[in-house]
C-alpha cells in the first residue's frame, strides 16, 4: 500500500511540475506579450500580438483540461479494481498469449481514441475555427478519425503480434529480439508511410511552379542532396497552418510543401525553409536521432525485461499478479514519471540541431535575412508565442524560441557563413 501511495504521489508531483511550468509560461506571456521583439517590427503589430497571446492562452487552457482529464482516467484505471477486472476479462476471451496481448492493447487504444473525441472536436471546430485556422468539415473529420483508427489498429496489431511471438519463443532474450524487430519495423514505416499512408489523408501533386522547383533542385544539388520528387500537399483542406518537410531513406529525398506555405511565402523564403530542412539531412541529424532513439529503446527493453523477471511489479500497484501486457502498462506508467525530468535533455539536443540547421541554411542560401523573414512570417501566420518563459522553453521547446533564431540570423555576417 505504501509503494502504491508513493507511485501516485510521484505521478501527481510530475503533474504539478508540468502545471507550474505552464503557469510560468502564461504569466510571462501576460507580462511581456505586448512587446514587439527586435526583428519583428513592421511585420507584427499590437493587434497580431494580442491575437497570438489569446491563442496561446486558449491552447494552454485546453491542454490543461485535457491533461487533468487524461491523468484522472489513468489513475482511476491503474489504481482501482478496473485494471485487474479488465485483465481478467481479456484472459477469459482466449487462451492465446499473443491474442490476449493484442486485444489488451488494441481495446485500450480504441478506448483512449474515443475518450479523446470531445477534445479533438473542440480543438478543431471551436478553438482553431475561432482563430481562423480550421477548414476541416465534419465529414472530413469523421473520415480522418475512422481512417486513423483503422490504420492504428492494423499497424499496432501487427507490431504487438510479432513482439509477443518473440516473447513467447525467447523468454530470456525477447528484449533483444523485440528491440531489433521494432528498429526494423520503424525504419520500414518511415519508408512506406509517404507512399501508402499519407496519400490516404492528403492529395500530393507536382509543384505547380516549375521555376521554383528548378531553383529548389539547384540549391539542393549544391548541398549534394538528390531529390526524387518536389510535391505540394493540400493542407488547406484541413487547416491554414503551414509547414514543409523532407521524407526518404538514404540520399534520395522527397520534398513536400504545404499549399498554405506556398501562398504565404516569397520564393527566397521558401528556399530558405527548405535549406533549413536540408541542413538536418546534411548534418546527419535524422540518423543521429534515430540511432540515439534506438539505443535508448534497447536500454528500455532490457529494463522492462528485468522488471518483469523481478516479479515485483504487480505488488507495486497493489495487485497479487498481472498478465504480461498489464505489466507492460505498469512499466509505461513508471516510465512516464521517470522520463519527465529527462525531457529537457532531449529538448536541448533538438534545439542544438535546429541551430546547426539554421546556420547551414544561411550558408547555403547566402542570405540569412531570407530565413529570418520566413520565420517571422511563420510566427505571424501560425500565431506563435513570441514570449515563452525561459524555463518553459528550456524544458519543452524542440526549437529555439523564434525571437532568438531571428536575432542570430540577422546578426550573421557573410564571413561567418563558411561551411
């Protein structure tokens, strides 16, 4: 009972810390949100800043309510008779170890998706519409929901089935084989997703501006990056938020530009954004991150194996026994607590990569001002928070605060851009 109370207390402490960071961020925004940052004068006025602050506050409030809701449901499920009852019910459906695990996880995943529907609807049709972003119709939302649920069920079912077969056939070394399987599976999904999954949700077509495409290919050729396709995506069917990204394995890349981005940006700004993305590939950020994630996953799988072999997990949650998938859920709960203090490390590593990509883009285009202008526009059009609290940004931000990025870019000299 004491250990159960300790787990709950630690989880609540983690939740309280997250709430404190959110509070500090909003307080900082209220104090400084009316100040136009250096580098943004003329591009953002007081009205735009007020709208940006209002959007950030509305998002944070919704996220807080969602977090309270999810945390309450999780604690109720994990520390009441619901978990052992659910575990027993799944066991009564079949004697198959693999099928039990698949049903255990798939039903929980579906339940979570259904329970999150109210927040998704409010976010899409109230919050995003209020600030002029949403273009999703009810029919499209329903279609997306069922497609996502079906794809999630298929992919999750395949992954869990394979993993549990490995657990069954190699009780002592399953952690190693399961890790190897998931590493290969994740790389496979990265490869096939642009061709099999993404087209189910969006329409991709050749870039409608041949001159821009020629400039893109020429710029990336200077960076020794081969481009297979340059496409635009009909993102405006769902939202007016803008973005661009690269996909691909190895040296051959596929570039996707949101149609919203093409409408918002001038040609040099589009090139600068793509040069930044090219920087991630050229600097090896994608593969470095993948290797780091797989190394962490290997350590985690080994730790999970040790915890389950120890046999003390169920008593930690006040239970005499629990199935294998139930114990995986217990480990996930513990990991959500332990990993929270480590969040700033991952954020810092990501921000370091972003700085490198910014510098690469400035050097490739020879115009730091173009990327700075693009970042200013992206911030304005997406109502980004220009005044995050330093603690909040250090803890959560995967990108450096945009004001800092713009300031650094505008201070660059040509002699600083040698690569």
